[in-house]
């Protein structure tokens, strides 16, 4: 399994760390991302599966969790890890 270390901004880290309520696909993804965010909050370790899920979930109808992914997805584009076009 390939992993990628992504340097995240304080804004993206804050959106990842934001409390997650309920159960479902987005909630599971955010809990996983929270566990993969380094203790200093500047590096996020992602698998290829994580990258695919982030892109797929961001393509859903706009909403709270989708909006929380935007800062992270922008960083993934900048680092060449996402081919998804900007909105």
C-alpha cells in the first residue's frame, strides 16, 4: 500500500480536527484522517484509498463535510496528488 505525506496548512488541519458527530461515510473518513494527522498537525499521511475517497466525497452535493474537504483537496492539487478540477 502506497502512502503519501502531505504538508497541511493550519486551516486544513483545523477542518480535519473539527469534532465529528454521527456515523456514516464522511464521519468515518474524518475520524480516519484525524488519526492520520501528525501530533503537530502539519503532516497528514494518506493512502491511495484515502485520496480516492476524498476526491469522490468532494464531488457530492455541497454541504458541511464536503466544504471541510476543500482546503485539503486544494493542497492535494498543489502537491500533484489530485487531478480533480477546482469548483
